[in-house]
C-alpha cells in the first residue's frame, strides 16, 4: 500500500521500483492522492519487499501484506 507524498517524485520512484509505464504510475499516484492510499505493486514477497525498499527511499509510507 502506498500513502500520500509529492506527485512527480512519487511517479518517478514508482517507475524505478515497479518498471510500470508512466501512465500506470500516474494512475497509482492519483489513487493515493485522492483516497490516501493505493496498491502500488503485486508480486512475490521478495519482489514486494524490493519495491517497498525503493519507494521508502523517498520516505513514502509503505506496507506489504501477505495473503
């Protein structure tokens, strides 16, 4: 889960962390902006932790869930 932060920086960090398109990263950022949180990535536990680590580098608040 991703919580709010600055727009361009968040999109850039999502690009680095996930490899998603700019359009998908903007969608995630807008969802986080409007609702206060967004699912930024789904994958294996290892991949989710890797993505979370990259997002935390700009002090984004990130949670990983285990289902």
